[in-house]
């Protein structure tokens, strides 16, 4: 038993050493009030579970996805590895762009979403905490919703894996009265201390 727990500890520490160079990308579908399909794209950096890219389109092409990757990562600060599923939208234009940026492409095995679990969990959070509770009217509306949620996710929402901190570090507030600030029309709240 001790051998396996030691091996697990060694493996986990090895992954921790490389997590700063790993990101994941995935697409998800959202229906509008008129039943039109919109595609959301999420790019998640594994180091602090930071959402570095979020975008919306009606037609996800390889060129569009490649452009989103370029916007999410500066050329000199791109991760070494990018996990993705085997969606046909990740075509040759996408592959050429990430190779030019020095990123290694890692498509996961077919029907194995657990191999890219962090981004799958992120998409689940977007659904459970956001779009399942709102009526989307169109592409611009969904884009605004996702941008607001991304700011909430990165700056306010706590994560157990980050010791109850947000992906973008939060400063502790110790003085003042507590006030609730609504986010996404009251779907979520930020609790802050206000000094009078």
C-alpha cells in the first residue's frame, strides 16, 4: 500500500511541476430563445484554473479557433501543451498556428472527456452557474453573458483547489461593513467590505 501511495505522490508532484505549461481548449453549444445554435469556446490555463479565453460564434472554423488561441496567449508566453478533444473544427489552420507558436497539440482519445477534465468541469460550471438560468437572445447577448461570467470566475469565484482563492489572487478585506453586489442580474453575488 505504501509503495502505491508513494508512487501517486511522486506522479502528482511531477504534474505540479509542469502544470504552468498546460492549457486546455474546448467548444460547447448554447441554444438561443429562437433555437439557433451558438458555439462557445473556452481556453483554460491549468496553473491557477484561469480562464484566459472565451468567445462565441455561429460557425466555429479552424481559422477562427486559431485566432482565439492567438488572442488568448502572447507569442512569448504560450503554454507548451494544449489539450483538446477530437472535434472536426480543430483543422489544419488551427494546427499550423499552434505549431508556429511553439505549442504541442494534444488531442485526447475518442470518447474520453476525462482526459481533459479541467476544461470539461469549466464548461459544466458555465452551464450550471450561468447559461442554464438565463435566456440567451443572440450572439452578442451570449458574448456579454460569458464575458461577465469569466470576470466573475477569474476574479471573485473561490476554488477549493486554490485554498478558497480566485484564479486571479484576491486581497483579503478585514475592515468595513459587508455588502452584496449582484452579478449577472443577481444570479451570483460578490460580498465586499465597504468603509463608511
